[in-house]
């Protein structure tokens, strides 16, 4: 960072490390406020993709302001945990608005500690969309395995908490997003209960899946086997098209075939039309290219200081060794440092984005400042 003093640092740890020792080491080098979390899904930046390691992202603001917050009791009361985290942020937001910082973004780190956590968190965060033009939440953990994930605050670890970072800016704070699963066919949900789909097109779910997946070599009768389902189902998703944003989908996961239906990680309404989707490497990369371009346009020429990415562990797994191609696209479009973590769900609320809790997506948040990037900054 040269001679710049960081304002705060975000730290993510993937792997079996002594978290407090790592945090102590980071704080020794950068004695500033620290927030972060355990990242079972791995981490990456513009140079490295790692299943294990430590990522430290230091923020140094000359033109922007920030505020940090943390709330506990996340499992028993998501609303109360969020309200607690936003307590200090609300006061900072009022001061920033008064001083002419018209743009605000809210970035949440949350654990995948109970079923349908994305739905609950989106419900709470959507109420803040008039205050923050960008709201992004990365839900960390393991797919279909609700469990406590350590959240970092200063040098300590907390198991039932969420963390919040607010950034206030005089230039637009924007988001880009992408999925990249290829639509196969639309299906009408004719019977559902919560997140259990019982009938599609007036047929039992297993009949409909046999018709679709059987043609793709999937042994549908074996999807009740957890190991086989975990191998096959990540290649597929269900998606709902946005009624007013052409080409924008909310995608969610088929988690398991159970007696009586298909369990997903989203609440599905009867009568809705869902698209059955299949992973496509080409379309995944195209979605990143398109999402980054759209985000850059929304900056309205402001200088991009850096970016944070919440990326589904499913996308990372499916792209495998070709994930480097995605990094190349982000480097080309952003011409700025970026970092990211592997997530199990991504809550995204911003202009041009389907506002929802997504699965299998890439959510790209850009931080901007006054001025236009110089050529030498684009290396």
C-alpha cells in the first residue's frame, strides 16, 4: 500500500488454522479495525484461487467513509442480529448524508447456520433498499449443511453472528451479477409446500425429472442416494425469470429428492413457472463478462478502486481449472484489485439485478471514488 494507512481490513480464512493466531498476526501488521469470517468455500483474488489459505483485504479511503457493525443471536433472531449490526452504521449513515455522501452500500457476512437462511436474510435486507443503493450478502458455509461459521471481529471469533460493512461515497457504488446455467425447459409448479416441490406440470416430481434428466444420462432413481445426488444435482438449477428485467433470473438449488418431492433452498409458490437449468461453462463465463461490463457502465465514469466478489462454490467447482478464465475477464474489465470468497448463497439487491437470495451466482460489488482511472492504473 506504499505509505497509505488502511482504515480497516477484511480477513477471510479457509482451512484448519488457529484463527486467533492468524488474526493477531494481521492486527500486528495492520493495527486497524478488522472484520471477516471463516470461508469453507475457499477464497481468491486477481492472482490466486485457493481452497486453503488466508486473505487480507485492506481498505484505505481518501474520499469515502465507512462504518462497521456486528450482531449476535443470528440463528434465533436474524432480524435482531441485523438490527444490532446496523446500530452504529445508522448513525454514521446520517452523518455521511449530511456531509454530501449521497451513495451508500451495505455488505454483509453471514453464516449458513440454518435452512433457508438466504430467504430470511433477503426478507430483512430488502427493507433497507431505500437507504442503500447496493446491498450484498455473502452466506458462508457448506452447501446443504447448515452449521456455525466463525465470524471475526477485531482479534476474536464469534460463532452465531453476522458482520456488516457500510461504505459511503460521492460516486456510484454498483453491482454486477451472473449465473450462466443454460435453460432447458419451463415447468409449472402445480403443488408445493414451502421449499418442497411436490408436482411439476401436474406430475409427481420424480416423473418430471425422469423425463428431463434421464435424457442426460442421470440415474434419477438413484438421486435419493445422498452421495450420488451431491455429485449430480450441482450441475442443475431451477430459476425464475424476472417479470420486468429481460434475461435476469433468480436461480436456486435442487438440494435433494425426498419422499414426496424435490427439496430446494428457496420457497416456491404454487402456480409459478420455473426453468430447469443446466450448467454451461461457456455461459458462465459470458455471464461474468456481461455482469462486469454492466457494472462498469453503472459507475458513470468514476474511478474503480477495487471490488469484492461473492461467488457460489458450485460455480467455482464446475469451472475447475477453467476458473482462471473468469479471473482474466474480471482483470480486463475492472483494471483494479479484487478479492472474493466462495459462498453457498448470495443475496443481491441493486439496480439491474434480480433482487433475491441466489444460488450458483457471481455477485460483483465495485467500490468507486472521484476521478477517472489512469492508464498506469490499468495494469
